[in-house]
C-alpha cells in the first residue's frame, strides 16, 4: 500500500482548479488544491485547499479539521463567534457549522473531512 505524502505543502505549485465558491456575497473567491486521499464512497477526504480573497456564506456539511499554513481569513459563526485565521492556526469545524468566511489574503490549509 502506498501512503499519500506531500512535502512542503506551503510551496506546492501543481494544483487543480476547483472553481469559484458558489455562495459568494462579495468578490469571487477561487479555490484550488491537491487531493491526497478520498475514502471509499467519499466518506473521508484529505488534501491541501487554496482560496483567493472574497466573502461568502459557509455551511460545513461534515466534520472538518484544518491546519492553516498561509494567509489570513475571518470565520464568523451565525451565533456571532469570530475566528481569526492566520498562518499556523488549527481549527475544527463540526458538521453543520454555519456562518460566513472572509478571506483577506489567499489562504492555504491542509484539511481532513469525515
């Protein structure tokens, strides 16, 4: 079995275009990344996600662990809780987390969805 490995994720340049965030409020955030692994039936996924600046409605549909490597963003939960993201921030977004995301500077994160 081959173990998926990605060295120096903060500097990778070979990424796949994943398109524009569909729930934009302002701007046009484009996403791209590298998929390291997708489990059977898509129940789990891990990789690198890159997103350009913009502001959108965010609904997390499955538990997601994130380690933000680069950039700055602000996530605001519908309850009003504000999460400031900067390089080397780790966050866990539980299933059904709802709010907004504003990317101030292009962000790059490693993620695991289950």
